[in-house]
């Protein structure tokens, strides 16, 4: 039997609610425990006091109720300084465990993020170097198809050289092209070019033709140049 059980037993004994065997167990504990012995003796004193009050008082119910409250207070005394120290120690132990649990959680989280971060970095580097291997720098790669344009140039000039120069501008044309040339009896040299190619190449052609036009405006009988997006 421990102290708490002994105090319960002492309290029950006051109400006459304790059997002979339990009473012996409480007495055996009190015999070996100075603190519980002290409580038992105080209870006995209070019981004697209450008996005297009960005898003098004609409101026994009220007295008994007060007496039970007093006895309960003695049987379950407020915590002593030692008890408080013990519970403070327990609380600080709990706090220490909580702190260590928290520290452990933080350390685990940091480790996890390092591991995940490293794995992601390795994956990214491998993925990226794989992409580089598939598309070495400088290669256009599987980019979106370049915009394309189509156009038509019609030139008629009294000078054959103008027509030849215009034709020369198409010498290295990389796209589709169709060329018609015609010479007339009155020495009019004509050229019709239908072409199709990447838009930036068409823009370069447009600038060169513009220069050619400006340089030979005096001999041109007809000049038409039009482009449209594909
Ligand atoms: Zn005890």
C-alpha cells in the first residue's frame, strides 16, 4: 500500500466505510510511514473534536458535512514544498523532452531537405547535361518552325544588267523558287520570280532589291515587289 492509498483508507475509515482487513493494511502502512502516521493522528484528533461538536449541536447534518470537509482536507493535504519541487522537476523534465523532440524534428527536417535538395540537384544536372548532349550549344534543336513568307518580284527594264542583277540576288535562295525571263522585240528585259522562304531571308532580299531599284530607277519600266506571310 502506498501513501495515497493509505490516505484514502484513512478517509474511508472515518466514514466507517473500511473493512477490518483494509483497516489493518492502512495501520500497517502508518506503522512504517511517519507522514501517514501524522495524518492518521490528526484525523483522530479532528474526529474527537467533531464528536464533541456533534454532541453539543442539534444540527448534526451540518456539522457532519463540515467535519467531512475538514477531514478530507487533512486526508488530502495541499501539496507540500517537496511535492511542488517534484512536480516542477517533472514539468521541467517534460519541457526538456519536448525541447529535444523539437530539436530532433528540426534536425530531421534539415537533413531531409538536404537529402531531397541533393537528389534534385543531381537529377537536374543529369537531366540538363542529357539535354545538352541531345542539343549541343549552337544547334537550333527542335525549335518551333521559323516563320515563312512568300512573295513575287516582277521587273521590266530597258537594261539587261538590271534583270541580271535582280536574278543574282536569288542565286543562293534556300526555299522554293520559280523564275520566268522574257526578252521582247523592243529590248525590254523582264523577270518574274515567285519565291517562298524563311521570313528573315525574305526581309534581307527586300532590302537588297530596294537598293537595286533605287540605283536603276531611270531604266525601270516596271517594278513590282510584294510579300505575304505564309
Ligand atoms: Zn505513507
